[in-house]
């Protein structure tokens, strides 16, 4: 299951060509996509019970933070929300793969915060799933969302860690 924002929803991609659809096709697994365009970490936390916990997923990918950064929500607040999301998912004995996003067009100062949270909560981690997508017009559908090629690139970054976790769980 994926809990995320417009990047998880696949905004800017052809139908089912967002990174979740790409991973689903590559891995041959059913993935429930709970990506909601515009979601902040707080909005996702508010819908966590209904959209994720009640469905009892085997693994949860958490991709959030981009809208928080764009709305200038304090970084401490964003990461406190992410910590609550991870803690609540793990309370159900469900592993988490934390997917970090850049917090600006010119860098990834939040990368260390994602890494620290993943280390503290013992989650899988993809530090910067967007990579250089934001600086490459050929990989974007608009100023902040990937196109089909960009989402393929994003899937390339997520797939190795997801495969590692699925193998460890005996699901691959």
C-alpha cells in the first residue's frame, strides 16, 4: 500500500504510469494506491486509520513532505507527523518504506531528516526519490510533477529498496 501525495497519485502521468503503476507492473504485485494530490503530512495522518490501518496492509510505502515544504510548514512539524504515521503503521507489525522527496528546487536539505527518521524507526528508506527530475524539463509534466519518463526514473530509485524489503518478508 502507498500513502502519499500527488507524486504517489501519479499526477502528470498517463493513466497507471505513475511510479506506483510502474512498480506494480515490474513486480507483478497488487499495490493499493492511497496517494492524494495536495496532501500534507498532517492530512495523510488524519486519514491514516481509514485509508491504511483499517485495510491491514502487508507493507506501507510512505511518500510525503513535498506539499509541506511548498507550503512552508515547519520541518519539525512535518517530521513529527511522519513519525506518528510510521509509529502507528508499525504498531500493527507492518513494515514501512519511507520515500523522501526534495524540499526545494535547488537541493535536498531534508534528506538528512528522512535518513534520521528511518534510522530511528528502523524503516526502509529511499532518501530522494525525485533525484534530478526537478532539474530536467524532459522528465517533468509541469514545474513539480514528473511525466511518464520521470515516474519511470522515480520507480528506478524506489524499486531496489522495495525489492529488498519484499524479499526479506518472503513476498518476492
